[in-house]
């Protein structure tokens, strides 16, 4: 069996470091707002080339707290892609604002800048581009639209650890960005964890208040905040894994190159692309096929794992039925939602496994 992802094999490679780090945290009872967290905030912000990092409970909270810190809430609209995980839109909803969905770019699957301007209304306050699957959004186009309309930008970088746009790590081009460290991410914790990045001193201070019940001293609270803190154990684990991140991203990119070579020219299988100004980190490797259910069933039968990221566009999710979205609103996202398949992608894949996946796909498509 070649699984879609294998977290156990990665853990085995760093188990001794992780266990020592957890032991250190426990022995020092450094669980909440600890030195480990503060060190990780600094190290990850530096890795991304951004001034401030504010550790929070998870990726959804990172986006939510960024919106709150920017003053976005009741009566406001935030433009988000129709093709992404629901947490992107949910963060907007939790903030009291309304997500406005936009179709995806046919090549990158990210939000289509050409469709963003048409979605702007007098209530629009921000754009939340998602660097989907590890490919960056066309940020120059998004930044240009935002500046022309006085809008904030919150980058959703939950799938983009190690992703570059025009030579620069994503996460520092907007007013703020949110990263998830869910275990399956390219940089994953051993539980829930997240961080907000920003170059604004003022925004960073607001975020620190918001994540910790608005606390200024132990029993004094300047604002009504939230309980959303990155715990010490997860921070310690992330500090260890951050040292390996570039190596892991390069392994993913190497695997993607192998897939591109082995699967090139196969009728009925559309491969992902990497734009010339992009450094794709391949959080997932997504192909498109016409008969997805049969394709995935055949892969499973032959010992190859697969998944779908994501089968239902956000405007068609039952949770957002109240917004009145319907079939035909965002045709590219709707069509791709029926065709996309994620095939095995993780740093520790072997050459033998990559060849097996490609061989099985060729056999399945030829039937």
C-alpha cells in the first residue's frame, strides 16, 4: 500500500528530538505563553521574512483573530475563493462578516484575480486569498486590487509552508496572514496549532491581547478577548520540525517533478502546473480526471491511496445555503470539484513508491 500521507515515518526520523523537547517542556511546566512559544514565534516569522509572529490555537483562529484585529465584523464583506477548505469562510463568519465567494483560476486552482474586482461592493473590507495546495496566489494582482479599493488583505497560508511568490516566502505580503500547523500540513504539529504573521507593530499587539482574554496583567483585561494560545509542547515540536522544513519541501518538489515526468502525456489525466514566478511546496499533489469515483476505487484496489481536496465548493456547502449560492455561480470551481484527486505526497515517499503510483495510474486510465 502507498498511503496518501504517512505521518508515522516522519515522526520516527525525529522521535528522539521530539521526545527530548516534550520532556524539557514538562520538566519546566512551560505549557502556556512559554519561552518555547515565544522562540517559535520569532523563528517562524524570521523564516517567512515577516516582523511579528503571534502563536494561536489553530489555523482557523489565526484567520479569525486577524480579521478581529483589523476591525472587520458585522456588516462587512470579505472576498474568499469558492475552492478551498471551509475554515477560510468560517473564520469570516465567526468574525461576524459575510464571505463573498469568487471562482478559481483554471491553471493554479487559487482565487482568480480577474473575478475579484467584480465581487467588490461598498461593504467589502478585505480579500482573503488562499495559497491553495502549496501554489501561491498571483499576489501582485491581488495587492493592486486591494490598494485601488482601500481593502485589507489576510493571506490564508494554511497550505503554503515553504511556498514562494517571486522569490519571497508567502505570509508577509498582506496586512496579516494565518498559518495552520494541523498534523498533516507541510509543517505540522502533534495536535492543533496556528500562527498569525504581520509586519505591523500595532496589529501584533492587538493580536496578543485578543488571543489571551484581553489580558494586560494577570487579572487586568483591556478588552474582551479570546482563549486561543499556542501551547508550549506544540511550539517545542514545531521548533524542531522547522529546522527540517526546507529539506522536506525540497523532497516534495522532487517527488512532484518525478510525477510530472512519469505521468506526462497520459490522456485523461491533467497534472498540476507551477507558474514561472512560483515555488510550489506541494502540500498536496492534485490531478484531474473525468470519472473520479471509478479512478479512486481502482487506485484503492491496487494499493494506492488518494483523497479529494475539496469535493464541494463553498458556495454550494449546506452551511452556506443561506447566502443563496447555486450551481453555475462559479463554474470552474464547480467543474474541478468533480474532477480533482490528490495522490500520495509526503517527503518520505521512495522512488519505488512513486513509480508504483505512476504505473497504477497508467494502468487504471488505460482500462
